[in-house]
C-alpha cells in the first residue's frame, strides 16, 4: 500500500527527479525549453528545493514499495490559504488515483495546520490538468499573462 510522509533533506534529489520527470511531460507537450521558461519545474535545480525546505515549506512524498513516485509541497499563501506547489506523479504511475490521494492528504494536512483554503497555479493551456483539478473540487479564479512567459498562468483554489 502506498505511503505518504514528510520528506527528509537527504531525499530531495529523489524529489527533484520526480518533479522534473513529471513536469517534463508538460514541457514537452508545450514545447517549453530551459531558455524560454527557466522557472518551469521541469528545469528546477536542487538548490531551489533545499532553499524551500530551509524556509519551512512542508514537503511530502508518496512512496510505493519504498520508492518515491509522487511529491507535493505546501507553503503559507495569502489570506489564510495554503499554497500547493509541484504536485507530481511519475508518468508511469499516473491514472492510478495517486494524484487524488495526494490532494486529499494535502487538504487534511492544510486543514490541521489551520488553513482555510488551498490555492495553486497551473498552466492554463494544460486543459486536462485544469479539468482534473475542477473535478477535485477546485474552482478557477483568474488568469494572468506575462510578456516573458510563453503560457498563461491559471489560479485555482479550494475551500477546506
């Protein structure tokens, strides 16, 4: 049975692998490159994860047979919200309910920590992902286009 637990510092390289591999499919689909979109999670580096852990971001991993196959992190957002970051499932492990499992665990963790809602950002052009979050009870708030960004950012939230 899969296990979700907090990430330890020595597991950050494994987390980086899951994030980059998972978000790599999106980068490929949208033809994003490190040069065009260096801040996309497909191109994340280990020092950023280390910095976030040091800043107090909560990081959780989904393990199947002691192997990390999923990841997400939470940080303090605005207006009593927890900000969800980098929800990732390895491509070979998708369509197995793991993403929903991580979201449910995330909601329970955020509620226990006193948050009133969870917010997240997606690439608006990733229609299947947007539809998936809508099915999980998230609502779409707004979009933002930035001149230097090759896609539109979509903002979503869910009350806890």
